[in-house]
């Protein structure tokens, strides 16, 4: 692979890993987020 290919690969993977890490930190550190969670309940038409 050429040098340009390596640069694009590193930038792409680095961007995705950075975004993933930021999302994980944001989810884990947001206070009182559990109060805003909504449950999913399946209701059938006969209920």
C-alpha cells in the first residue's frame, strides 16, 4: 500500500475510534440520564 493509502487509513480509523470514544464517555458521564430512559413495551392488538 502506498503512503497516501496509509495516511487515509490511519485518519479514517482514528476518526471512527475518536467518535466512538467520545460517544461512550458522553453516555457514561451524563448525570441523571437513567431518569429519561423509556422502556419498550410490545402491545398486541388484543390487549
